[in-house]
């Protein structure tokens, strides 16, 4: 069975590997689910793993199969699986339990363990292959109506977790009803954040570098949101004109934008960070002013990474709602399909070089016609 893999620690080592085809019997207690992979999205995480910035191979392997944004169809289930059946469209979660108390209660996305297990990222093979098997507890069903856009579920869960955390934190205020939100960045996650916030009825302003018109700006306005280019207007000016922002979702990959976001967050506001930034960049910030405004303004900053099963289920609901409220919008995010596992070099070229790309993904197998 073919798989796209890397040799962790060796930059640029992406290659085609061989894996033994899995079986439902590989999972104990009759809870195995065998999935035929249809599509897998790739993002900056895959690029960084191929650059040897992080990632480790599972025990007994010298390579790590990439791909954490999987989408597939069930081919077989174990004798004790009742919630799934052959023919169901599914997405598997990414993180697997470790040893902490949070792992033991199904919140492995909040683990306190130093070592963590993520499919396609660290110590567990991912979904850029022909088939995988997993425990039914980690597999989420999607309606057939979402099969064309199901590959977007995993990145949507990053958004769902972040927004869910914001509302959970603000239960402290008892009557928190956010009206205005800002999204920093108009890539895949930023666009999905704008979608989720619009579905919740918020007025949304999206800040991005490139001046309109672009596909990204068109997608923002199609949601009834506002697009502001930071090449022509500063974030501070945008906040003055369209804020104060009760919730800011940061999805730029720039630590500099994080601190600009801190500076424009409204009173009783929440800043959600989804960017994972490497390196050792240093910038000058108005530290006293930011500290004072956070203390006196009861502000909160929280990070979102990975997601729990509940966030995958929230994502299914929001993708379904978006298909009804903004027909065809999600499909427009799927800009760069690449076909076949043999095309792994083309896949990574598209990920790193394709102009105007929003979501690059591999079509491992054709979507079923019915």
C-alpha cells in the first residue's frame, strides 16, 4: 500500500513509502473501522515537518506518513461498531490519548504530557495513504451532502475549538453577547473563522495583506463580512473604524500581528490565537499600554491547537449550515487539487509555490458517484 512519508530530522525527505494494508482486527475489542482515503488536505504543518522542524516516526518505523486533514469512506467495521457502517463518509480526529488526566477523560487535545501523539504529525502515521484503520471513538461521520467539502472539516475544527473556548471563558460574564469580531488573516483557517463567526451572527472584519480584489476578498464579502487590506490601512485604523472588537481570531502565522491584535482588542474581549510560530523574531511592543488595557479591560488571550471530538462534531454542523446559508462557498476554498499518491512532489510544489492557493489537497481516490 502506497503512502507519502518523510524521514523525520531530514529536511526535504518527502517520498513514496510502502505500508502494509491495515485490517479492522488491528484495533482491539471489535472497535476497528477500516477507511478508504478519498482526499487529504495539506498545510503549513506538512511543509514544516518536511523541513524537519518537528515530527517523529512511530515506534518501529524510520518514516512518518504525513497528512492530518483526512477524509474518506468506511469500507469495513468491527463486530462491536454500531455507530458507523460501510459507505459512511468520515473524518478521523488527529490527536490520540497519552497518560495525563486530560487524556484519560477524552480531552487529549488539552494534554499536559510532554510527549503527544498526533496522526501525521508526531509518533502516529497520518492519512496520506490508501487506507487506514482506527478505533470508532476517533472517527466522525459526515452526511453525504458534505462529501465534496469534507476535507475541510479538520481545519474547521481549529476554528470551532477556538470559538468554543472563547464562549466557555466568557461564561464568567454571564451576559457576554459579542457583536463585532475581527479575523486576522484570510487563508484557509481565517476564512473558515469568518464563516463560523458570521453563522453566529457577528459583524466580521477580516484583515489581510493583499489589496482587493482577490479570491480571498471575494469569499469574505460573499459571507457578508468586511475585508480590510493592511497594505492600505493599519490594523489600528481598522479597529478605530469598525471596532471595538469583542472577539479577535488570529490566523496569520505572524507573531507581530498577535501583538497588534492585543493592542486593539475591546473591553471584555477575547483574542484567540491559532498560529504556530517558529523562529526567534523580536519586535518592540507598547508593553505597558497592553498590560494596562488587559488588566483594566478584563481581556483574555487563549490559544487553540488540535481539537477534540466535540469540535469535529461542531464543525460538521457548521459546514452543513454554511452549505445552506452560503451555497457553493466552501467549494471555492478548494483551489488546488492534486491527483494520486504518486504526485507527492507536485503536491508539495503546490503547497509551497502555488499562487492564490487557499486549500491544496490530494485526491487519493475518486469520490463515489452516489
